[in-house]
């Protein structure tokens, strides 16, 4: 149960911190942090929580990561469903707190609420195919970094830094295309509150990251390990 609470709070923090930076701070007049700041915020959420609770649960905070680690033989398949439930609930909790904060002024406008999308919902108006390829490839490389950074021959204690920086880089690349998911729990959580087209398109941000995670795990397990 402690592992599930760790996953809940880790994903809660990821959504509140990462999506919160996009909703509350990215375009703030005169002080906006821009998409580079949002990218860093997402990386910092994973880095900080990996150090805070990673020793309890492994620090997945992402259904795709749990599936990828299980595919690579680093995590038990029987624990994947409970981890995913905890992650999705944690994400929804973080999105709820963010929604309450974001709507706490008279002229509140949450905009897209940091949702993911393609076509008209893509920040750069990229196609569904471009979004699909982006999410699959970015998640695959995310898993390759995670598996490599946490391997037996990696430097102990530095994995959260590598993983957090990898997530930052992924956001720097892909925010213009999909607003960056690589995490079904993050996408589901904010889409619930945005509703409409964002909720209709969320399927891609569930399927593509999981497919990418499996591909990344298979690549890492087959080609990038001596085990």
C-alpha cells in the first residue's frame, strides 16, 4: 500500500507541478516562463519525487513506464494494474487542485488546461500521424534512458537526474507538436477537466505512450544490455 501511495503522490505532483506551470505561469504577463520553463518544470517534478519516494515504489508516476518496466522484466506484471490505478487517481487529484486554483479569480480562463492534442488542438497544428509518431518515439527513448540509468552498471544515486533531464528534453522537442504527453495519467487527468475535443483525442495519448514504452523496453532489453 505504501508503494501505491507513493505512486499516487508522485503523479499528483507531476500533474500539479508540470501542468500547473503551463496553466498558471507559462504566459503570465511580464513574467511568463514560456515552454522552456514548462519543460524544466516537468523534469523537476519527476526528479524531485524520484528522490522523495522513488525508494518506496520505484518512482514510475506514469502507466507507460510501469508497462515498459514490466516488459523489460524489471517490474512484476501482477503489480501493473494497481500502479496504473494509483497513477491515474493521483493525476486526477493534481488536476483537481490545479483547476480549483486556476479558476480562483473573477476573469479566470483555463484555456486548453495543458491538454494534449493533434490537429486543431496541437500547439503547432500538427497532424494525428505526426502526434502519434512523436509520442511513440519520445516514450521509447524515455524508457531507454530509464532502463539505462537504473541498470546494474549505472552510477548509484544519479538516475533521477538523468530521468528528469530526459523528460525536460522530451518536452523541449515535442511541446509544439502534442503539448507533450508520454504519460497517459497526465493526459487523462487534465482532459477530464477540459472536456470536449481534448477528451475525444485522449485515446492517442493513452495508446501511443504505452506502445512507445514497450518498444523502448524491447530495444533496451535486446540491444543495449549485457544481461
